[in-house]
């Protein structure tokens, strides 16, 4: 099948999932070759690349919220929750379908017989769209790992590594040291980097030293302190009595401190008065991160957490709300048992929903894991769709947590809003 000039965005996205035989194929050679044919590199604006297991999406959202108040910012993130367009934004606004389709046509004309993955199409589309704009800064969020992620064909002027935990083990390694080494792959010799993980793997620090990176570390080169409803940042400058980020959870202050450290590394022509920082922190949004909805008098929480570290933060924040009913769907390549062990004390009722795709874990397999953790059979309910799981939860009065993956969160939000 070859693309047609009148294809819709949905048809393009469906096509892209069939071009490459594998959903995930790490490596830079193919995507770099196509980028060179399209004359996309180097990019015309400074680049901040963000990698990490947890916190990178929230950090990108804060960077965007602060800077978009005064500058033209191109932002690339993944995955999306509700619409593909969310992945590529110009000053905080998702690009429209026609812009994406035009970019996909340019990619298709350039790639020849080179097979690209779904993610590689998206990365090239973002770079193509950004190249056509007069931007002040580009922010790229790594999709998987760092070293071999498609976004890493771009040389970052500033690299940010957020919290590192075990995730995507079959591609990145089975421990924090191996995974940290992959994340540190976004560093460039003699360039600037920030690490907002308070206890980073040694591999991250060693790689930075090998490359002569100008590294700023949380706890060593910058820090933060909370007090009352505010917090203080201490880095190259000291900012006292800042408002807390609009994103929920104390762990967001760790991300916010990393973001301010990145802002301090920007070229001198960036002017960032306190009012821009305060406005960005108070107005930032990152859907699917402890997102709260009231639905017909029932409290709903939606979070994309899918590894033990992220789930621990969700449980800590929602502990005063327990017991909750949990709508859960997960991918099979996650640390399932460890993640469920963290989540289990929060839940009184489990509604298990199927997810699309080969990587998805079946509700039955999830149920078996819960039983092995001591959850009684009577508390576990199996559903054949997300719509059924949401409907079941709405029949009860307990507050609801939807979690386990981006897909789980996105499908549930669609049901809550439109179902």
C-alpha cells in the first residue's frame, strides 16, 4: 500500500504502524539517513533534550509553560493521551492535522525504501515542522532510553536527565546502572547537562565525566527547600517563596528544580524574569499525571504511572483517599509484580481492562498477579472493554484511580468525557 494524497491523519497513522515489521526498533542509522535527505540537521534553534524514566513529561511541560510566555517554543513529546497532535506543539498549542499530513508526505518522499517505525515517523515530522518555523528553543522528549532513541539524532545544547528507575528492561537493561547509561546517551562532549535525580546511577555521572560535560546535579550544584505553600530554589541564583507547580505531588518540586537549573543554562539572550517563572509554574498542565475529575459527584484520579517508582508517588499522594477502586491495564514488558505490590494497599476493588496491541497484558494475567499478592478473588473484576470497566466503577461510590499505562489513562479519559 502506498500513501494517497487525500489521506486523513488517521489513515496516515494506521499506515505508519505497518511500514516497519517491529513496533520498536532502537537505532539511529535509518532515521538519521532520512533526516539528512530532508536536510533537517542541524536544527536552527538551541535544543534541550529530556530523558529519564519518570518526570520527563512533567519537566517538559514546565519548561514549555515558563518559556512559551515570551518565546517561540517547539515541543516534541510522546506518547499522547487523546490526540496524536498533542505530541508536536508550537508554543504550547498542538499542530493541526494538515501540518502533520504535510510533514508525513515530506518524510515519505524522502525515505525511499527505508523502513521507519511509528515513533520515527513522529520524530521526523516534529523536526520537519520545527525546521519550517522561526523558533527560539526546541524541547525534545526522548521516547525510550536515550542513546538509541530517534530523538537523539539531534545534538542537544542542554541535556536533562530526570529520575531513573527500572522500566523497558528488555531494551534498556535490568538495573538502574544499565538504564542510566542509556539515558546518559543524550549527553554531548563539552555541552551542558542537568541531572534532577537526587541519587543518579553512577553510570550517568561517569559518562558525563568521560565526555567533559558541564554537569549540574540536584543536591550538589542546585537544590530546593519547601516551606508552607511555597518553596525556595538555590542554584546559580536564589529564588525564594516560589509558588508550587500546579502539577500535584511533592515529587514535582524535584522536577521543577531541574527545570530551573536548565533555564539557568540557556544562552544569555534569554530573559526570564520571575513573573514568567511564577506564571509557568502556576499554569502548567500535564494531563494524565494525578489528574482529578469530579464525575457525577464521584472523585476520579487518572495517572499514567507504569513502574514502581512512579506508582509509589501516586500511592503516597492518594493514601488519604483510600480505599479506592482501581481501573487497571498494563503492558506486559513492565515490572508488573513490583508495581502491583506498591499499588495494592490503595485498592479495595480492581476493575481490569484489556488494552490494544501485542505488548498488552491480558486482564486474566493481571488478575493472576494480584491473586499471588494476596488480593481476594472477590475484589477482582474482569472486563472486555474500557467502557465496561468505567461503567462498573461508576456503579460504586468509592473514589476511582485509573492507572497502569498511557493507553489506560487515555481510553478512560475518553470514556469519562464522551462515553
